[in-house]
């Protein structure tokens, strides 16, 4: 029988946040696959865990995944941990989980600390709907495509950013998204935890005078739906009622449904739209 891959969430700052279940799983596993064995050794030593470790990181994630798969097939139970937080979130663990699924190997996830959720709940921004982008791509074209897609995103946006890239990212956000509100979260769960709200432009000015320190979780407000509605109203105002109807009919809408939609778009009654269309057809 194959072993089990256990995804073990570890503290993002406060060691007291580790769960009893994670500690038990790490202690009983045959092997711990860790993103940074030197960093993880401190955690294991703190809790007196002697389970052997092996490295599993961004630069060996494909070939090492195959090695770990063979160990799992041989019946070994493996615990996967990342530097901090939940494995497989913006993390090479995603590759190993996918390979386990392909091979029919059991995967279980032990919930616990996660920086993006911690930051979101601290932010005071809309938590009902959100989108997580992790670190923006480093390649210029791909990065711009992601930013352009976020321009019309109405959900709260969560990004990770390193201190040495923060100023550049803020300038790009200002250029593409405009002067949105952002909550800057750092040192999460630690003594000097911060969750500071600024507009993009305020943040650019602040970090021109103050060097960014530590890893950041950026929680960015989504686009105001009223902006979209304003743009749509302006677009609809440039169309005649007939052209507006034709747009929805071309999309496959039934005539009655299209009339209802046109009326809603233009802020008038369906009866008024019907009257305009009837008058036009009689000319």
C-alpha cells in the first residue's frame, strides 16, 4: 500500500500557532520534505522532532517530486512543509500534490497558518469575494498581462511582495489600477505585526522616505462597481435603442430578455423601450 502525503501548515511567525495534529504528523512521518531544511530544522528542534528531512524547493521540484513519489509508493508517509504557512500556496508543493493525484497516492491537508487569509481578515476590506495572485510574474510581458487583468477586478486582491521589489510594484499598481486603497501587512502574528492602510499614492510617497522592510502581503481594494456601471452607461448612451437591442440579440438573447436588459442598462422602463422600438418599426 502507498503511503500518505500530509501537507502540514507551519507558523508564519508565532510558534504557538502550530497545531497538535501537525506536531504529531511531523513526529510520526517517515520523512519530512522541507523547502529550506536549515530553516525548518529550527522549528523541529524547538519541538524536539527527530524525523529525517530532505529538501524540496523551487529548483528541484520536478525531479525531486519523482523521488518522493517512489518513496510514497513504497509505503513511506511523507510530511510536506514550506518555510512558513500552508504548503502548495505559491509554493513548489503544488507540483508534488498534482503528481500524487495523478499516481493515485493519498494526500491530506492539515489546516493552519496561512499569510494570505491572516492578512485578508486583518485588512478591513471586503472579505466576501477575493482573488489571490501571489507574487506577480517577473517576466515583463506576463506581469503586464496580469496587471491589466486586475484593472477591472472587483474582488479584493491579495498579492505577496518582497521588500526590494515593493517600490516598483507600487508604481505599476498606480499606473494600471489607479489610486486604490491598500492594506500593507507585515510581521504577521509576530510582536511588531502591522496592518497599515494607505492609498497607492500615499504609499509611494511614504516608501520614498522609508525603506521597505520584511515580506509584505498587500491587500488591495477591488475596482468600485460604480466605475464599471458608469462606463457601461456611457457606452450605452452612445448607442441607439435599436443598436443596443441588436447587441444582445447577437449574443443569443431572446427578444423579451434583451428588452428587459436594455431597459435596465438605460435606467428606463421596459414599456419605454418597447414604445421606441415600435415607433421605429413603423417608420
